[in-house]
């Protein structure tokens, strides 16, 4: 099975792949750690290990996940600013181009969180003639993940890679059209890992001279053997998005899948809206009222909105957040489609790094929210523990550690996730 999957991974190479890069790809997937990889592991791997400990993972589980990060993920992250120099590939993973984002996810089922992280592998020749679209490192890391993700299935990945990832080399990179085309993510279960793939369709939309919305719609509708329920659910989403006037219509940012059998996988579409009132958030989360939230759910989101942004409880749902024109300003949403589910599931990602006061204020607010629901870290409250992974600065010294706080709830089954940027380019890291 592993050999079949590895051959499937190799089949994703571009047809015009040059010999030198093929040779590099076929080298041992576990090279000796060099200076860059060691630095990535010292800073980000150590942060991950601390987060696993604070989430209460058993020792054997912590060792497995830390070992995979050290041996496979760290060597895939490219140049480190205190290693071989400034990066030649500007990752869209985080606003400062750190190519890793980590998270703690609490749910109504468990008192302590699950640990997850996303990465953009960056190859030695990324952006250069040998690897202009940064393909090699992603394939290598996907191959390494075979050993820790026995349920991995690449059927959907092959489809979306072909439909959404461009091999063109003449695309102009701008703030609106970043370098990145693909991320890989890992949900860390106690004894295994679920691998996910993310696709940023900007390059391909330019190549095909299509809008990202039309490109993504064509890609999803063209997946072979999708159930009618999934396509019906996706039609609810497209009808809703097309109901917005063009000048305020949310933009598609990312498409994602689980690397699982299609019957088990989710197809996920992330959109960004520049509307920043809580009222607009509730409108999108409920898909214009087609998937309503209970008053208790709405109050729960309202409470989180106020505490993580540091707002007065009296602030109206119609009051927008302060104006912010950053590329990742506005509110990010997630729509999930799965076979057998008639309506999309939704989540909202609150970009606290743009609108809160500082990371200390975010931590205190989120801690209060979790405490009221009996959710903590294994070592104590969130605010007591979150400073520990952030060893390079005090949380009150600005914004940037917390990237998003995500909220979702359905039938009173909820989850809240805190996302972190390791800030490898922060001056205090030096």
C-alpha cells in the first residue's frame, strides 16, 4: 500500500520536471539535519512539543509527533533567517511569512485541546528555474507522512492538484497574488495523524483567465463520483455567494481536503469578506438563514467576539471593527461539504492579530471564555499556560502570536481553536 501511495505521489510531478530535481526528490527522505532544519526544530519544534505537553498528550504520543516534526517537517521548511539567510520564498501561511502555523482546538467533548499545525514546505530551489512553483518539498513531505498516516488516500488530492495548482512560471507575484499555491496540515491524534491538503487557486485562475470562484466551482463539480448530497450542499453555497452584490461579494481564498477516502473526506472552501460587523458574521454563518443558530449559539459567538477583540459588551452587532486594509484584513469563513450532508457546515475565523489590542488581551479574553465552559490546558487555565510556548517575548508586547480564533457550533456541539504564528522573524528571536 505504501509503495502504491509513493508512486501516486511521484505521479504528481510536473511533466517537465528536470533531472536534477528528480535526483534530489529520490534522495533519502531523512537527511541529516543541517543548520536551517536544526533552527526550525529548536524554535518551532520546541513550541510544538510544549503545546503537546500542555494539551495532555501521553509521552509516547508526544515523542511520535515531535520526532516526525524534527525528522521530516523541519528539513522541509527552507531557509531560516538565522541559518542560511532570508527566505527566497515568501510564504502566505502567516503575515510575516513564517511557513508554519500551530493551533489548539477545544471542543464540547473534551476538556483539553487537540494539537494541529499547518506548513508550507519550501524547497531548496523554490521560485528558481529548477523548481519555479515550489513543488519538490511538498511531495517529499507528503511521502514522509505515509509512515504516520496509514489511512492516507490521494484520490482527491490528485484531482485538486490538477485543477487548482498551476505549473506556469510567468505569473506575477503581488500582495494580492502571493507565491504560495499549496499547504499541508496535520491533525495530531494520539496514535496517528490525519493529513490535509490546502490549495490557493490564484495562480491557476490567472492561467485560465477565470475568477477564483468559477475555477473552484468547476473543480468541485468535476470531481468524479461525488454524491448528489455533496453537490446539492455545494449548490447552496454557490447560490448564497452569488446573492451578494459584486462589490461586497466574499472572495475565495483556499480550498482544502482531508487526504482520506472520498467517502470520509471533507471538501472545504475558505472565503474572506471585508464586512466586519457581528451581524454580517451571523448572516454568513447561517448561510442567509438556511442553517440558523440557536439564541444560545449566537450569544456564545457574541461573547467570544467581545472578549477576544477587547470590545465593550454593550457594542452593537451592527458596529464594524476598526478599518484595516491589510491583505488578510476582514473576516475569514469556512464552508465544509461532505457526502451525506445536505447543508454546508460553517466556521468563522476571527483575525485577532488585526483588530485586538495585544496578545495578552486576547489570551485573557479567550481564557475567560474557556473557563466558563470548563475548558483548560492540562497545566491550568489558558492564560496561565499560553505564555510558555511563546518564549521570545511577553504577550502584552504587541500582536502577532495569535493569528485567528475560530468558532463553530452545530446542534450545541461546538469547537473553538486558537491559531499561533511562531514569529520566527520577530526581532527578539535574534
